[in-house]
């Protein structure tokens, strides 16, 4: 995190509180010194004052892992209205699924959407899967078809390599057609997949990195 000014912006709901608590567990004592929290009520009034949390001459980062479409839409629109292309805005890939939030609101905004899935239709493996799926089912594959294929292939390969499902430490990082896998063991919840891709809109087109 270095000395960036990190501001977490979330609705004041149980789901958001739990998400923020999980993020806090990954922050060290030094990192937490650079973090602020803005808890937003149901009318989003706190979004009007976000400017007061930003510091001049500092790398400012606004972060939200909230999934509420109305909140995310208002959050993004207000950042766009500010005309600030310097502050980094990070949110979940849910932003890309909001039909009323067009790419023009994200273009030229320093925005990164964190996604757990991404399908590259230009990839030869993806094209091969689509062709075989069409031949067998006479339909187009859904996102569940891609996810099922990736999950099945990943754990089948684990069984083939070990004869059983090994300790989580031996589960490899791997990128499938649509999903990726990078597991860590949590004491209270078991394995958690921490794989993600970063997406942004550049010249009105989505770019993945």
C-alpha cells in the first residue's frame, strides 16, 4: 500500500461490514495507518463529501467492494462528475453489469474493476470449446457452462496428479477459459479462491490486465 491515501467506501450493511473485515485481515499495522472508511447510508448522502477525504499531492485511492447496483452507479457517476482522472477508483466487476452505467462514464476515469471471471473469445481454446459445445447441444454455452468446465478440469487434474484432493498448499494457480484459481487456506472458512483480473475501459473498450 506504501503511503497512498486509501479510502474504503461502502454501504452500511452487514454484507459490506463483513467484506471490509476480510480486507482488514490482509492489512498490516503499518498499512492500516493509511486507510480511511466511509460508511454510506441508504440515501448515499456521504458520497457528496468524498472530496474531503482526499489529500492533495498524494496518491488517492477510492475502493468499494459493494455489490449494490444503485450505490455503485451513484458512486461512479459522482466521481465522473468531479472530473478527476488522477484518483484511482477500484470497485467490483459488478459495475460492468449495470445496464444504465454506460462505458462513457468509465472512459477517461481512472477506474479499475476487479472481476473473478473473464472470457476471451479470441483465444483458440475458448473457440474450440464453443464449437464442441454447439455440436453436442445445438445451443450456445452459458457462463455456467464455462465455469463448470473450468472447475471440473481443475479438480480432475488434481485427482489425476495426486490420486486424491491434496492439501490446499498444493493446489496450483491456474487460468481456465473463464475462471482462474489461486486458493489460500482460511482457518475458519476453509479454502478461498483469491484469483481476480483487473479490467478498465480505454477508448470505450474493455481491457484486461
